[in-house]
C-alpha cells in the first residue's frame, strides 16, 4: 500500500553534546532541503557547520510566547535541534502544549539520564526520572517519599547537585549516593560518584544531570507514633492520635486529589501523614501559632517529608486566592469560627470535600447544619482511643 506523506510543520532532531554531532543520512538530507532552523544558542554552535549557506535560524530562549509567534509566521517546515530526546522533558512537549495542531516528526538521541546510565553501566530498569529544571522540588520530593531506589534528576543552575544533596540531608535521605554527569559527550565530560555530604560542598558544571542510588532501605512507618512528634510546649496531648489520624486520612479520600489543606495544623501530624501516604499531593498546613512554624518544620524533617507548605497566620486574615484551590480540606482547628470557616472555604471551591474531628456537640451541630444547607451529604463515625474523649470524624461531600 502506498504511504501518503502529509506536511510536517516541525522536524525535531535530537543531538548529543559532542563538538561534532553524528547525524544520520536521513537527517543530513532533511537539513540540506530545509531553510529554516531553530534551537538554543549552544545547539547552533554544534550544528552550524551542517546548515546550508542561506539559512534562517530562530533562537529558542526564555521568551516562549514571542517564539511561538515567530513560528506561526513561517509557512515552511522548521527543523528544530534539541538536546537528546525532544519528548523527554523537552521542546517537543512544549510544542504539543502551545501549538497542539502542529504536525511533528522526531529523530531522538539518548537523553542525558540514559547517557549517564550507559556510561556508568547502571541498570535502569527501575529508574524514576524527574525534572527540577526550571521547576519546583515537588517531583524529586515525591520520588524520595516513595523511596524509589534509583532516581534520575534533570538539574538547573539553581537546583544544583549541591542543593539537591543539602535538601536530601535536611530531610533525612542520607541513604543515597549521588552520581553527577557533567557535559556528557562533550570535550569536558566528567563523571563522579559522591556521598551526599561531599556533594553538598562541591560546585559542578551547569550542564549536568544526576543519578541518586539508594545505598540502604529507609523505613517508612504505616502510622507515626504520637510520641515521635515534637509537640507544643507543655501540650503533649494536643495532637491527633494515631488511630484517629489514620482514620482521618482514610476519610479524606486523597487518592485522586491534587491539593490538600490542613487548617489548624498544630504540630503538622495530619499534614505529614497525608503527604507520607500520598506524596503527589500539594499539601498546605495553616496554623496561627507562631511557635508552630519551627515545630512543623522540624517534624517534616524528622519524618522525611519534604514539600509541605507551612503558612503561619490567622486563616481569616489570608487572601485565599494566593493559594491553589483545594480539592479537600481537613479542619483541625477553627478558633470558634467554624461556620465562617466552612463558608469561606466553600466559596473557594463549592465542590470541596470537608473532613473534621469533633469533640464538642456544638461543633458537630454547626458542621452538619451548615454543610447540609449547602447541599452536602454528611457522614459520621465515632472513635475513642483509650481514656481520651470520643471523637466524631465528620466527612462532607456534595450530593
């Protein structure tokens, strides 16, 4: 059957960092027939000798909107050079997102993490790849909390191997070695394996990636003992007890949620337990006691739980539009203003799931009545731990 070739808007050519990249015959033919090319400044230096004399080069820099507008004015095929695999945290993904109707064709090279595995003879069947290049720490935090045995990391000039090592040591992930590949395939290629302490004091070439290899397993408890938390001074009992905490986590139904707010976080026990069980979550812990800032932070470090945003302020004084809209909210404290709090959060997301633990009948009454008026279904289970008061775990979701 005859193959029909449709017009291609972008040819994405993955190249190495070698001073003279090796290009196959099909790519060389494509370059010969093209006139418009694009890529980063470094890519231009690598491929310039291959380009036809009268060519147009569109540089890819930080101004993506302007770049897309330039592309839209071009009526012929554009050949784009990218590092490694254009669809591995690469420019191919950017084109698909910003120009979803564009037709793409790709000729990839090995991505940098693959190269580092090849050059260090690392079995990467179980590799978890993450990027913190121009991004926050969340993907790396998630991989560490999951206890992934081998993690490949795309870095940038701020989230360097040294900063990665410092963060891991801060949160108790000292059970990894770090292998750094600098300028892979280039004239200045350098690969070294370090312990995290040594790495935290070193500077590396900006063009690098890293492999984190687990050297020993790290225990992850299913339920953190109450006595292990740093408590409020002289308020050791002011913590959601572990059986209640685990029942609360179950009631929150966090599996498919994205953003979780813990309002009245106190020592951070519920926020930490939630992040431990569901590392993908964006967790925000709100607490107005100023002394809790250091307590929550110390507890996140003690239990190897990076990535929890800690907000110390009166919740009612905050501009909630400054935060990601929550899918689910746990109300651990409300300062006697439960009704106002419920309506405030409901305004942010009318479909939010609420959970609270109530000791007082007045709190149960307000929670049930107010959310029933807002068309929520309220369910309750009652638990008592040892000689402590009975706790009513209330859940509310929209009908």
